[in-house]
C-alpha cells in the first residue's frame, strides 16, 4: 500500500542522515510495526490485569458463600 505521511523537518533530516533513501519505507514500516506490537502488548497486559482482578473478586465471593454453608452444619 502506498501512502503519504508528513514528517517534521527535524525528523525528516535526521531520517535522511541515518537511513539510505531506498530503505526509508522499510525502516518506517519496521518502526510502526514495533510500536503497534508494543501498544497491543500493553493492552493485553491491562486486559489480563482486569481479568485477574475480576477472577479474584469472584473467588472471594464464592469463598464467602462456602464459608457460610460450611459453618452452618458445624454450629
């Protein structure tokens, strides 16, 4: 896919100084892919944290229910 992007002058100058002209697209592609993977990983970690907390709360409620049932027969 071909697309046009606008870079700050400073970024464009630095990019041209460190990356050969014919490899700029590949360089930008790699950087964007790495950033996307980083964002997706952070999102996954956040979802896992939320799931862990929800699971912990469910277990706590279940344990409380079992405590009531267990204690009833032993009084």
